C-alpha cells in the first residue's frame, strides 16, 4: 500500500487514504496513517481525487520521534574526509522540522550555509517492526553544524525535514538495501547512489535504537545520505532562495520542494 495524508478540495481537515496509480482514495472510517501503521484495519470509501487535485502533507504529520543517522554511507564519509563510525551515529530532528513533501524549506537568519541530504526513511509500525518507507530531505545548516557540537539547531529547524510523498509499505519494497537514490538541485543531478552503500542497514539501525528507545508506530528513522551534498562539492554549493530540490528513490516516488 501507499499511505498518504492530504488536504482535499472543500475539506478543512487533513484526510488519510491509499494511493492507487494517479488517485488517492480516502479511508471510509477516518483512520489516520499512524493508526494503519499500528495495525488498524482501514477500508477506502467512495471519495477519491486525482493527485493533482490534493495537497500532499507529511504522510505522518506528527511523528512521535524523528531519529536520524549521520555518516552512514561509505561514499559520504569519504567525501567529508572522515572514517566510518564503529556504530551508528544517532541524533534527533525535532518534530517541528517535519514539513510537506512540496515544502517550502525556510532558511533561518542564523543559517548562511544551507544544504540538502536526500535520505531513505524508515517508518515504524507495531511491535517495533519496520512498516514502510518514505523519502526525506535532512536539511542542514552546515555553519551551525560545524560551530555547535550538538546538531539540534543545525538539523532541527522548522521545515528542515520535508518528507513523503507517502508511506510505501514494506511488502512493496522487497529489498530496501538495494534502491537507487537521486537528488537534483535546479535540475542538476547531485546525488546518484544505491542504498547498498549504507554502512548500517535498516534492521541494524532499528535494533541499535531500540536498545535504549521504544520505537512506536509512526516514528521515523532517516538512514543517512550518500555523497554529493553541497558541502562536499568543490567548491561547495549551498542552497539559496528559489532553489528547487528533487529527491527520487526507486519504488518510493519523489519529493520536490523549493527554498523559500
């Protein structure tokens, strides 16, 4: 299934439903995506709209916790001049950073070096199991990241986690460890990698985080970014107002957002 949260014409409140080809069908009983991830049965009703008629919201609008992993692609570690970490580097992006897949990203005045990071994102389900996947941009203020030892401000600013376009359930992704990930900025291909380059794969990340934190339905885990980030280019190329970022992951679709 492809589970979406969206705003439909003539509806003030968000709806949840299932995407089939180019249409989204609302759940008949008003179930949310998190409830479905937790195991609730939800049938689609007779209300549906074309994807072009609705505004897609973050598929999990208010996740419990947004975990993220640093330095988890061998290629990215190399471009940043580091060494592979002996265990996952885990940090948290605050819930307020979650934004619709269409953005916009807003750059705070405190940030002068705004960067993108296309990432495969795990969406948790019941019993601490991986329920599905989506796409996220782990937007980063590189100047704050370099200046401050903790990354809460650098990674957790408002709108710094656009994600979507929907949750593709795990049964539709036979091998999340072998998906092509690509990121473009203004049509220029910046990242082109496979998730096979991940140092720590999805199940290993889930086990590691679960050693200390209870993972609940709707929690997100951003698994890291491959090489090709703006900071890693020569010379570095950071995002500016009006830039458009597009991230595609095989089987999961694409998200595209502008810098406001």
